[in-house]
């Protein structure tokens, strides 16, 4: 069994078949080909890809946020004409005076977040232009050729540090979740595949039963003429023929339903008819429970989800603790600035500019709101830890039980295959004996029922084998046939 995550020639051919207009197409599919189609073309596959792409761009945004950012902030033009209140020093009163001005400015800055402390470095340059109109018209240029600064929350919550821990974990979980979803799609298509295979088998058996019951009824009529069988046996043969036709009709209805479900899941044209080829008897694989459990703990996305959930709860505890006491911040910058009546003068002999700012926020009375939030976050963390442990135990138990079921299913397939061969041989012998008059009708009916039951059991054993195998692949993200972990390949 080979698992691929890229389009191959089979997928291309089938895609062309169901996209071309015209009458219904009939295609033949194996189990592996059905899985490849489902994991590449089904609606569930498109949804899984889009979910992964969303996580991918979220991670790209996080990585971009760790790089220096270049920003231009500008006011290209601001015109103002209004009456404004001014103080008249001669009259010692406030008066309204008309004001007309034109203003323009631009600031170019480079900033870099510092994850370790949660602060931000910046370098910027700024230019401003102002023109006043009226009796005292004048023009001014204001420049800051270069300024370097840093702002920092002294005792506050460092979101950058937590993002650096959580965001890569979220992206890794998204990659594994995408692989998990693909294996989940494989599980689903296996169910549809064997449901259709069972329906096709039931239809074939019903058709064979119709032909066989008609033949036996004609033979029974001839034997009744020579008093070889009773009238009751002849009526029973006729009843079997009628029931066989009714069973064929029901089997046809069930086959159409199973075909529609299978084709719809693969996202094929609704008119497509599929002929399935059952997989051969799978090779024996010995999977150790402890080995599977190690793979699950290493690759299963749920374990990363548990780790992410715990980190987010710890982040909330850290945030509420550091905001429950007091907040302090500092901002400092050093640079040059100048003001002049012309552009050249604004950059001539700039003066040093020093700005230092210290802020402090102290909660005096909040009636225990912050303390309550901190305690709630701590309790949530404790509940999260307990919940994660329960989820881990449940997942580990699921892995171990699936391994046991899979190993047991390999023996069941051997038994089911042998039983099917024996039942078929027994029915053929009984049928021949009935035709020559050496077997009664009850023996023939019992033999036929045993043959049909053995065929159903064999397909059921195959289905359970592959369902357990792909469930194990899903839980561990490990390919036990190739003996390697399943990787992302887009």
C-alpha cells in the first residue's frame, strides 16, 4: 500500500473523466486510488487545506512581526480657516480672531520589537511644514533629522515572550492537524468504499440467486412431473424465485444509494458509475502497543494542542498577576531637531533633543476586581491541567485499544477467507447434489445462506482491518508499512 499526497496520473485521468460533459462514465477504482482521490479532491480535503493555509499565514504574520518594520506616517495637506480664541495681552481679555493656515508633515520610522524584555526600539526622521496666512504671514519648517528611542513596560506583561513560545507551537500543531485530517478523510472513504463494495456484492449475489432460483424452479417442475419432489417443495422453489427477484430490487436500490454517497464524497460527477476492486489480503504487520504509543505522543496533534492549551492558561495567569499590582513604563529617545523659515535651514546645525518619560499606574481601590481575575486565572490553570491529563489518558487508551483490534483483525481475515472458500465449495457441491436428486431443498437453502454469510463476513473483516489500520495511522501519524512518520508535502 502506497500513500501519496500529490496528484498522480490516476487522479488526472479521473478528473478529466468526470469534468467532461456527456453520458455517465464508468471507472474502476481500487482502495488506494479511492483514498488518493478523496484526500486530494473531496470537499473535506479542500476544507483541510484552507484551514492549514489560514494557520500558515497566521504564522507568517507572526514571523513578520519579529522583523524590523518600516512605516511612513504622513499628513500630505491640512488646510484650516476658522475663528479661534486668543489672549490679548494689551486689553487683558480673550478675543476671537480669524486664523488661516496650511500644514503638512511626514514621519519615516523603523521599529523593532525586543522579545526578551517586551520593549520596542525605534529610529525615525520627521519633517513638518507650516504656513500661516494673514497680516502676520510666515512660513516654518520643522525637522528631526534623526531620533533613536526605546519604550519599555517595566513590570508589565510581556506579550512578545509568550507569542514566541505559542505561535510556533500553533503552526506545528496546524501542520500535524492537516495530516490528521487527511487520515481522517481516508477513514471516511474506506467506510464509503466498503459500503459500496458490500452493496455491489449483495446485488451480485441477488442476481446470481435469481438465476439460480429460476433454474432450480425449472428443474423442480420437471422432477415434480415424475413425482420426484412434492408439491410443497415445488411451491417452496417458486417462492424462493419470487423472493429472489424482490431481493434483487432491494439490492439495486441500496446499490444506487451507496454509489451516490461514494461518488459525492469523492466530489465526482453524480452520473459517474464506479466498479470497485477489493484489496488483496493485506500483509501481516506486527505493531507493538508501546511503540504505537510513543509515535502518538510524538506526532499526534492533540498532544501539541494540550501543550498549547496549558501555555495559554499560564500566559493568562502571568498577565493577570502583572496587571493586578501596578504598571510602570519608561520611554526615552535622543536625537536632533531644528526649526527654520526655509527647508535648508531646517537641517542646518540641528540642536540635540532629549525626551525621557516615566509613567506609573497604581490601583488604589478596585474592590478586589484585579485580585479576583488573578485567582480565576489560577483556578482555570489548575482545571486545564486536570483536563489535559484526562484527555491524554483517553487518547493513550484509544491508541492501545486500536492496536489490539488491528492485531486481532489480521487473524480474523485469515479465518474469514478460509470460511468463504469452504462455504462456496460446500454450496457448489450441495447444488450439484440437489440437481441430481441426492440433496433436499433445506440443505440447499442452508448451504446458500452459509455462502452469503461467509462472503459478507470476509468483506466486513477487510473493512475492519483497513479502518483500524488508518485509524492507527491517524492517531500516530506514522506509516507502519513504510516504517516512517507521515510528513507534510504540499
